[in-house]
């Protein structure tokens, strides 16, 4: 299918030709008018109406709100806003703010006029440079002679003049960096690995500093220097870096600083771009931005950001003898790689398979894989390094960062900034201390606010809202929509400065708890639970003492490639413990006594794959049962797994908790090996009252949990009977009462889930019901367990022997 491109704005053939040449002629045809296009290449900034119909299949080379970077005074303000947030988050540590020390001081007219005059008076020897706020190509830039002569008009700004620049062959230079923002949500930033050192045409020295050909590097200005042998000279980065090495400098260290500078500069404009895109109704999937950032390097090889240019010049400015051929090659490749990144030639149709987060991750991975000469900076090789510099990551940023990070990420935590709150009749009221404005939050927003200011992460809050909605809605709520709303609500409050990320953020772990005793050795184990294999880590000695024996039946030794397994962490937090899977907080504020149960719930909800059913129930199996097993319901909170433990003692059989029912027609279940649970009220009296003894009662220090038998874990069995405990005394002398499938389903269904912990769908429900038809089903009299056990043993011994096997 033919698609159409349009080139508009303050155009010239030189500015457009690389874009036009990069398009696949078999796919693209030039549009006859500005109204009909699938790709628009616009030099300058188009009318905001041009953004109203952009999207994945209709793209334009600009992002609304880019003036937060491309207007000089706005760039400075954006970076100062970022610095202010970072200082607040740092709390004096300098961890974040030190990385932002690449911005020379700026005074914007007229509001900063008196501040500038005071600064000039305080430091008479300092020089300043006067710049138009929204001009390009060096127009209007001049050194300030007398500070009193600085104009008051709002079109001007004064910038600190950076003394002692690094020089190349005695001449001042500025590095032109080509930067691509390919996506706003999730935020993706690239730096082209080629670029130019743009040299001034006259030698730099203090006596000659007032000569514009000495202190300005813009090619349009230097082209006018008729006294220069080479008025415009570009040195590409390959030659520039080789020259640096020849001078004894560390070029890798310099460019690492430059990459950080570029990423942080773009991050300063993230929220203005998102907000402006929302206002004009732009689908940002159709927007991208190629910019030219100018960076000065001082004599200490420290980079400084000077300005960010909209629609950077793609004309070949240098002559053949001064790098023009190389310049043409770099700019041609630059545009071709940009076209490939944004997918103009690929005609890719986004795959709608998988969940929203899977599609976001796949999209980012695919784009980075085709980045050519561009280097991805955000999310980058270490996504966590830039999450604290976002006002608050939005859900798309967070999901991609988690997926691309090589270590678990900690959710951002928030604290109050300029808002005070008060609670009245279950509604939160926020008071803006800057504006004196009081506003009320609805019920959901109130809950979000209270949990956030109490230390909960966004996904923790979303999980709470999802659980609440699940109980009140007839159908399962949209988990992604709930998560997205929570992250966006918190993001809006952060943008309003009601909240701010706290110092312990995604890339900065919470400060470890101080203790007079030495840090314990971390506990690490690979666990198998059905189809779920995971690496577990914790460093809490009290917790290790409680869970180590419980996990032994599921622990797997000598596993290769463990670094590729999902990472499950139990971290010490304030207060309690936090359970984190692959950087996502599953549960927080857990008491020590509640960690094991939360851990088992996590394992159980991940045990099944597609079309399989994980059943939370007790399991009794072993040699005496001839390859058969009893599945024992545990949905009654007052009983839990007491019946399974008692029967296993009577039958001298092994025990376990959790079973996996496979898909298809295979009716053998697999034992998951989770510990069994006994209610606290029964743990001390029940076994004694029944005359049952042995090592089956809960062990002190582990709460009311009993480890599964290792001999059962992971093995497959045919279930001869499903047993449901009855606290009421039964009339039947053998303590057993046959029950129908529907009654059994009612007792088991709350403990059943499919892949991802989801409730059973129609297929799963039917599969479970049909499987139960193949089993005997009994109520078991909890007041007469020994008799019931004998009856079960007799029935089992008369059944034909069954084979069991490994999972």
C-alpha cells in the first residue's frame, strides 16, 4: 500500500533531502497537499492542529511541548525545576543534584533583571553572554559589555559565560549532539554516536574574547569570517575522540558524562511534553523529535549544556577540505537510522497479542534492537539510574524499566511536599500551602493518598484497589486500567508538587536498618512450585529461621542458568517486610508471622500455566496408598490442613499442600510441596484430643505451618477420593458421607486458580467439575478421624494399584 509524505515549514532542499532519500520509494510517494500525508517532515514547529490526527500509522517529527527544551529560557527553567526536585529528594546527600551540575547560570528578562544586576555587582570580573530566547544559528548572541545595558524585553536572557573552554588546535569548540526522543510514553531517548566538534574560526584567548569568531562556534556566524583560511570546520567524533586520546585524555569518561547530560536534559522536559500533548489531543505514538544539543567542554573536560535546537540543521556546512564529506555521511546516516527507529519504512503493525505490559516491553526491545548508530540512553542499560529524575515514572515507564533492568527495582515511594492533608468523615482534604487552596478527594483518591503518604508504592495501592473491586464487581476488573489510573493520579499530584519521590527510590535502595550485630549471610534458594521456578533471596536471620525448613521440599539444587530465573526477594522494610517479584511489590508491611503465608500465596498463584489449574488443598500420598492420593479441602479457616495432617498420621502416609491439575485429559495431579497450615486454635489441642502423636504438629518458631514431605513434592498421583472436613458430627458410623460434585466444587473453588493466579474461566470450571466426577467425594467427620482413616484405608487397599511419577 502506497503511503504519502509531506515536507513543510521553513524548508530548503538541503534540510529535507536526507529525509526524502531515506524513505523506501516502493512504499512512499510525495503528497500533493499538506492535508494528505502519513508522514510529515516539518522544519520548525507546525500548527498544533497538525497533531490532532497523528498516531501509530501517521507520524510527525515533533512533539508538543518541545519548547521546554528548544526555547533557551525554557530549557534553563526545565532544568532548574528538575534540580529543585532533586535537591528535595536528596535531602543534602547530593546523590542526584551532583549529576545536574552541567547548567550555566541564566537570568531571564525581565523577571530576573534585578537579580542579574546584583550578581554582576557581586562578581565584577565575571563575564556574561546575551542571547535571544528563541533564535537559532547564533543570531543575536553577544558578550555583555556593561551589565546596565542589558535589555529588559522578555525576548532576552543572560547566561553565565563559561571561562576557560577546552580548545582544539587553539580554537574554542562546541560539540553538536544529535538526540532523538522516539517515544513519550514510555519515554525513550537516543544519542547518535556520531556528531561534530564545531570549531570557531579564530584562536581563543582572553584578549581576543570580544571577537565573535573567537567565542562563537556557529557555522553561520563563522562563515562570514573572510580572514579565516577555514571559516567553517567540523570534526566528527571519531577523529575528535582519537585526538583526545592523543592528548592523553579519557574520551570514554567524557562521553559517559555527555550521555548522562543528554538523558537528564531530556528528562527535564518529559512532563511538559506529556502535558502539552494531552492538551492538544496528540496521540504521542505518532510523535518523535530529533534535536541538536550544543555542549561546551571546559579545560577540565567537564561538559556543559548550552542549548537545544529544534529541527537541527541538516545542511552540509563545511567544505570538502574541512570535513564536508564526512559531515554529509554522518547526517545522511543519522536521518536513515532515525527513519528506521521510528518505523517509517518497516510498515510494522503492532502485535496485539499478549498483555499491555508485554506489548510495551516488546515494542521497546524491538525499537532498541533496530537503533543503528543511535545509543539508547533512556531507559538505557541501567533503567533505574533515571527513574528518580522523572517527576514520577508513569506505568509504561515502570513496566519497561523493570523488564529491561538486570536487577530487581524498588517501587518509588512518595512523601508530602507542598500539601497538607486532613481527614474528615472518611474523605481526605488537601491544603495547598503555596496557594492557600483546599480541595476534597473522592473515596478512591482518598485511599490512594493515604496509602501513598503512608509509604505504599503505586503497585501496592493498585493491588489493594483491585482486590476491593474484585469483591464488589461481578466480573474481574481490568488490572492494567486500575494500575494505570493509580500511577497517573500519583503522577499528577507529583506534578502539582503535592507529593515528591522520596530519597529511597527505584535506583536507590532504602537505607539498611542499623543493628549492633553483623549483617547475616543472605539466604538464597531456587524453588520449584508446579510450573514456577524462581530464585528466592532474603537477608533477615529471623525470617530465614522461620522459612528455611518450610522451603526445603521445594528447593532445587544444582540448577544451571539460575541467573535467568525470576527473582523473588523478601526485603526488610519500614515497617515489616516487603515481598518483591521481578521488581514489583506484591505485598508490603508484612509482619514476620505473615511472611511465609504471603510467600506461599505468591508461589501458588504462579504454579499453573495456560489451561492448568492450581488447587490449594491438602494432599496425602505415599507407599501405603499404592500410588494413590487423597485431596483434602482446606477452605474452612477454623480447620485449614488439620484433617490432612491427622489422616497422614493415621495412615502413616506423606503429606503436602497444593496440587496441579494438568490440561487436556490427563487426570493425574502433581504435588506442589507447600507447607500445610493449622489454625492457631487447633495447633495445640486438636492432635492431642484425637489421640494422634508424631512430628506433625506445628514447630515452634514457624507459626502454624508444617513442612511438606519431600518424598511427595513434585510427584504425580491419581486421586482416589476428595475429602472435605466436617466439624459437625456425621450419622455415618465410618465417619464418611458421600457428597455430590456441586458440593465439592463449592468447598474447593475458592482455592483454585489458573495461570497468573486468575480465577477459573468457563473452560477451567468445566475441566475441574469433570475431573471431580472421576473421583470419590466424601465429607469426613473431624470428630471421628481414626475411624474415617480406617475406612479410607480399606477402600484404598481394595482399589487397583496406581502408578505415580515425577512432574
